[in-house]
C-alpha cells in the first residue's frame, strides 16, 4: 500500500485554468497532500466530489454554470461532512457570511494563497476553521449592523442597473413613495450619502452583484 492513502486528498474548483495550475504546483511539492481532481464550475464540482470524495475541496465563488455557493450547498446537502475552503477575490463581508452559513470551513483571499493556502488546508483537515484576517475585519466591522431586507436588496439591484425610482416602482408594482422610503432605509443602513455610493458599497461588500 502506498503512502498516498495517508495524504490529504484535494479537489480544486475554479474557472481559471491558471489558478488551478498554480494550486496544483503548490500541492505537488507537499508530501502530505495529493490533488485528486479539478473542476471548472459548480456542476462539475458536484460530479467530481461524488466521484472522488476528497478530504478538502477548494471552492471559488464566482463561476459560470453554477456558482460556488450553490455548489457548496448541494455538496453539503449530500455529504454533510464535506470540508470546503472558499477561495475568492472578494473581501465582502456578506459574501463571506453567506459562505460560512453554507458550511465553509475556511474563507481565503486569492491574493494570499501562496502564504496561507497550505496551512489552511492542514488546519481544516485537522478540524479547525480559518478566516483570513482581512475578511475577519470586514465581518467584525459590520456585525452589529441591520442587514438589508430582500426587498431592499431588490431595489438596490434595480438602482445599480440604472433605473429611476419611478421605473423601480413600476417594475415592482408599488408606489414611488414606497420606493423612496426603501431608498432612505438603504442609505441609512449602508451609511451612504446617495444612491451611487450605496451601489458602490453594496458591490464591495457582496450584497449585490453586477
């Protein structure tokens, strides 16, 4: 029997081949790890997870076909013990919170992969959780704030698409005054001075996507 049976078996999921190659090269040099499969989107991730049952899955969030969050929810629905590390370019606290609520064991920014990836894989394999310091700061900064309601997120998304209050009211079949009230709430909750700043903050924090 080879030593491979003792290695941490890893599935990497990302739609960028260069990033997958970089991760593969990092793992290749480690005697206690083996890359068992790769996937380019969430649908492939589910298939590869079923086929290989990896110890650790490295999951990107933004991908075509099916995003990482939906893939993670599907995998953990079928395999509740799945240990998933989210790799992302987004520092947004809302994105991080969604991923952690979906069962991610770690949340790592892609710009810190070379420094932190291998340690994070070992930590999660050992049963620990890990969040990069930058994301932890974002989460702590916004933890006491009142979250936007689903209706407010919808209004904000329509603002981001360039719609006026009148157009939003027509689209949602509500009065223009109701929309104005929601916009006031959105600005207050996000600490924004105007609609444009609210959209900028919401994109940065992962509340909405363009």
